[in-house]
């Protein structure tokens, strides 16, 4: 998987952003990839309304992906399951 596709890193987030698509007024969509397990997330930020302070951790590996300051409302949804490269196949608790 190619990580950098030539997009300038204007943001200082520790993960790679994909291309944005269809920006509606007051809503910013982007794609987030977990740098740890490569799970893909669709990120939707509502610029017009305040959200909650908090943090978002990767649903599959618990890596901290984003800290919300509450200035905007942010929703993240898992869209791409990470490839199962870890040996969790035999781990049946
Ligand atoms: Zn992850």
C-alpha cells in the first residue's frame, strides 16, 4: 500500500489523510488510516456545531487516532478492516 500520494502534509495529525471528496458547506469529509494496523476510517467533521471533548481510539488495535477539543463535532466510522497479519487466528479465548 502506498502511503504518500504526493499530498502536502498541511496537517500535523500522525496519520495519513486520503483525498477529500464532496465537501458540503460546514462539513468536511476525509479518510483516516490507522498507522498501526492500517484500518481505514471515514472521518466526518461538522464545522458548524460544537462537539464533545474526548478522544478516538482505533477500534481494532486501540491506537489513539485523534483527540477532540470540542470545537467541532467529529464522527469516525470504520470503513476498512485491517488485514489480518497478526497471528490472531489461533487465539480463541
Ligand atoms: Zn489500528
